[in-house]
C-alpha cells in the first residue's frame, strides 16, 4: 500500500502546519498543492487520502474544486474549512448544505481548534486506510 496522504489545498499553509505533527507520528504524507490541477492529480492516485479544502475569497473556485474531487476521487474524504466571513448561522448552514451536496464529509467554520482538525483527519484517514486494505485483501483473495 502506498503511504496515506493528507492533501491540504489552501494559500497560506496554516492548516498544513496544524496536521504536520499528526502526519509525522502516523507516517502520513502531507501534500500542499497550490493549483487545482495539481490537487486533482494527487487525489487521482489510488491511495488512502483526506483533503482539507480551505474556502477563501474565491468561494466559487473552491466549491468547483470540491465537485471535481467528488467526481475524480469519490473515495477521498473532504473536510471543507471556511475562511469566508459569514453573516450568521443561516449562511453557515446554507454553505454546509451546499458543501455536503457537492461531496464534503464535514464543514468547519472559525474559530478552528487544532484538536478538532486532528481528530477529523485522523478518523477519516484511518477509515480510508481500512477501506483500502479491505479492497486489496478482497482483490488478493479473488
């Protein structure tokens, strides 16, 4: 099995810094593509993956990337992290509903706590590893 990866798509590197220690402890790769095409290429590779997708000023571009990831790599769990200022709970609920419709597993809004991010990434990547190992065990038995 290839090393599991946490792909972090953002512009400032803050989320990647938050998961780097956890990744090192578990022998996971942390990838930080800066272009949507590079992000999609990383996720197209068959390996256990979690995508931390940070929505920034370009809301439409981030949601478009989410839809592409869902099409290209449906086994990849996506955590959408919003850095976009929301007026209230109703806007956050609408963005969350849209993100879930597009394939996100979780949405997070500020204030962000490192422990929550680590727990989500760890749980989703562990589940992805189990699914992948189960797939390869079934393939080996056939």
